[in-house]
């Protein structure tokens, strides 16, 4: 049963994000960002381990630093146009775009799966919307630098992780580069990408949380075939392998950037995604073709797995539905 205090904190968290998206006042935006930090900290302290205080302190210091930079940019708002550079820097720090990313993987192992999903997905909504709404004033060459470093760091560092939490943290940095790359050309196409990516991450994180899997060694040694099947599908989708749902948002980015002057950026994104895909394929092959997997597909029958089957069957194909709905809207 979910504790009422957790529901209250999460409701205030969502309210602060909605306030940031809907307001046109910078003061209310800054106050809502502070509220967002304060209500997320108790959610981080839920996991009872020796690292929880250290994890919460790291997150607090990083977010306070970003908030101070935002405040400094707002002070310069009436003085000069340079405020936008400080604002961009602060938002990139909040989203953990490389090279300002080191704090996120460091936090990952100290969080529960639910809190990690909140950090990687829900907490990025407010900075994304702020960046999207101010994209016309931002010098895009600065964003390109963050895109290139995030794409390479996120995809290469995935190769060296044994912790699934750190792996997903670096994966989110790599996917962040793809979403940032289309912000200038199309204001809300990044939201289509974000929605599909969120649905894939929800399936993967819920499955890992349900079976209490935190490390790659636990996944490989497990005898639960259903769990391995759904996790492998999620990893293939996350890597963007066709015809899985994660391929469609990447195809959308390729189609948009191929008609712009940023073809070199597209090439870097495609090359970097191959590193991530290599790691995910390696995990899938290691999981599927182990000696103890005599019958990989649904070897064990367990009625407790029905919720996992339902969630994965609903959310994993969401990429197809969202992408084709967006495609039909453009046709009309």
C-alpha cells in the first residue's frame, strides 16, 4: 500500500511542474523550481540504506547551484541579453547534460527504482519545457556542444556499467542529446520522443523493480523467463533497433535533421547510438542464449506475472501508436 505522505509529496511535485509549464512569470517559475526540489528530497529518502543521506545531499547541492545560476540570469534579465547563456547552463545542469552530468550516475545507485524513474523522466519535464519555450533566444551552437558530448559520453559509458541503474542513467543522457537536437527545428516533436522514451523506461523500470533486479549479474543468473523476455524487449526498444517502438522517435529525428544544415550532428547521433545498441544487444544475447535457458520463452508459469505482462503489452507498443498518430496529423 502506498503511504499517504508519498502521495502528497508526489502530488505537490506534479503541481510544481504544471506551474512551471503554465506560468509566464519568471518569479513564479523560480519559486516552483525550488518547491520541486524540496518535495523531491523526501521521496529520495525512502530507500533505507547507508547512502540515502549522501545521495539526497548531492542532489540538493547540485539543484541549489542550478537555482542560484537561474536567479543570477534573472537578475541580468533587465540589464543585458546575456542572461540566456546562464539560463541555458542552469537548465543543462538540471537535466544532467554532459559535461555537467557527473552527479546523476553518482546518485543512481542510492535510489529506489520508483525514485530513479521520477529523476530520469518526471524531473526533466520542467527544464525541457523552459528550454523549449526560450529556444528562439538561445544561441544554438552552445546546445550543439552539449548534444555532441552527451551523445558520446552517454552511449560510451553504458558499455562499462554493471549496475542497471547507472546504465539507465547514462542511457538517459544519450537520449537527452536526441531530444535536444530537434528543439530548434520543431518545438514540440521532442515531446513525442519524450513520451515514447518514457513509456519504454516505465516498462523496463517497473519490471526490474517488480523482480528486485539491480545488477546485470542478477539478470543473467535469474531463472525467470518472462522477466528476461520483457526486459530484453525493453532494451531492444531503448537501443532503437527496428522494428521496436524505440526506433520510431529516432527515425523522426533523422527525418527532421536530414532536411537541415545539421547533418554532421545527425551523423554523430547515429554513430553514438550504435555503441548503446551494441551493449543492449550484448545483454540480450547473453540473457537469451545461456546454457540454463532451455526454453527462454515463458518457461515458468506464474500468476503473479500477469501485471507485468499487462503493463508491457500496453506501454511497449505505445511508440507505434504515438508515432503513427503524429504522422497522420502531419499528413492532414
